[in-house]
């Protein structure tokens, strides 16, 4: 089997070399794609304090270079491209604004994370008028009328509410036969993000409803405690689609509850916000990054991803989602032993030594190749 794989790799390299000198004619899709640059230039138009540790940022086009923003679908995210203290970093944030006005403005919402480089920078340092570089909207999370049922139950924890605000606007305006119920869990009433918007939607809409549960406080108008089967039961119909966004603990708790309703797995969709991993040992390894015309040697700890180590070394490594889904950071592992967490990479790709550095941790000295 190993001999067969080696032979296939050799054949692939020969094919690649033979075609590398050819310039194919551009296709219709190529022409269409080239109309949309990979980077959008925006200005922070407004900063809204949502809770004591969470702010929303209204982004509008920087008319010097970006005349209108690329439209997005509810559930998609953008990636911020930042330079913080000479460290190049990216972070992905769900879009929370109304998709119908997406060419004019985006809204992202960022909750402070303890020792979080980007979340603290955005909440503490940036101001109205600052300019940012952002990616195009990407991602497949959200409502798909060709796939999903017309009774949609969304379950959010903490800042996981962000994509569902956008979804509420989209369903209200575009899907007259669809009903959306958003169950939103927070610790106390002070932690409710988008409170005024949620109250307004609950008042005006007949098909979109937000149900808020407080896990550490009792207060009139809200459910109390963690979500339970009996809380969901009044909103479950014969056919349902479940969307979840929040911490890993939320998914684990909800999987057990949803099994009691006999909802098939194909009807349950969730968005990953972060990757959780704790190595058995804390070691430091050499990381050699081979670029198109150069190479860089740096260090990488066993509890940080290869992408994080490259960012600290001021390497502008490609990245987008940072949770191993989009494939934008895909690179080739040339040497070393790694631990890749939660990857959805096809078997064929992993056999050919492709990795996603954003979810890859070192277990030895590492050599990888980036095509930049």
C-alpha cells in the first residue's frame, strides 16, 4: 500500500510539472471571481457597547478603495486582518447585521476573552474612524430552504447569538412560510447582547421569536436555568431544523436533549467558534516554514497551533475560519509529527500530507511549506 501511495505521489508531481508551464484560458467563473477582490477596505463608522465586556462594530466601505461591500448570507462570517504590535493576525467573526443592506454596512460583535489578543485590542484600542482590512464573507452556516425544514429552532450561548440576529432579519424578509425560534442562554440579564434589537423583533414579528434563559439569575420575563427538554417542547413540530452556535459545552448538553425528540442528525447543524485542546506535555519544538523564495525557522509550543506560532514569527500565513473548516490555510507537512484537532479534511488530502495549520499542534520538530 505504501509503495502504491509513493507511486501516485510521483505521478502527481510529474503531472503538476508538465502543466505548470501552460497558461489555461480564463473561464467565466474566473472572470466573475476576479471582479471581487479578496480584501475589502472598511472604516469603523460606529462602536456600540452591548454589555460590559462586549461591543459591536459598524463597518462601512472605505470609499477610497472599496465602493460597496460584498453581499452576504445570514450565518456567514468575515475575517479581520490586523497588525497588532508588529504581529500579523486574523480573526473570524460572524456577521450580525441585516443581509438586505449588506452592501452598505456590516456589523460584527466581539466579546472580550481573557488574554485574548484580538478581542482586547478591538474592545480597548480601536476607535471610530479607524480603517480595517477584512475578507469577503464566507461560510455555509445558516438556513437553506432547499435543505431545511420550515420550523427552525436556533440555540445560542453567549456571543453565539451573532449569526442568529442576521438570520432573524433574513427569515422575516425572505421566507414568509418559515418560523424561527431562537433560544438564547446567558448568565444574567446584563449579559444579553442585542437586547434592544431582540425586544423590537419580539414585539413586531409573528414568525421570529427570541426566548431568553438566564442561568444565574431569576427575573420576570425570562426563563431560568439551563435549557431543558420541557423548555423546547412547545416549539418542536413534526419536522424541524436545529441550528446551534456557542461553546462546546452547549453542543454536548443539547445533543442529549435533542435525542429525546428523535430529531435526525442530518437536521442538526452547528457552528464551531474555537478549538479546544490540551497536550499531555508542554514542550517546545523547532518550526521551519518554507516559503516560495525563502524559509523561516521559529519555535512552536505544544499548546499552540502552527498558525499561532507563524503569526508570532511575523509570517503572513493565510487563514480565515481558524477552526479547520474553510481550508484557506491548507499547507503541506514535509517533516514531523502533528496532532490535528477536529479536521474535516478528506482522507485523500491527509494521505498526501496536507494539513490545516490553524488546528494543528506540534508533537516534534516540524517542517511545512506555504505557497506564499
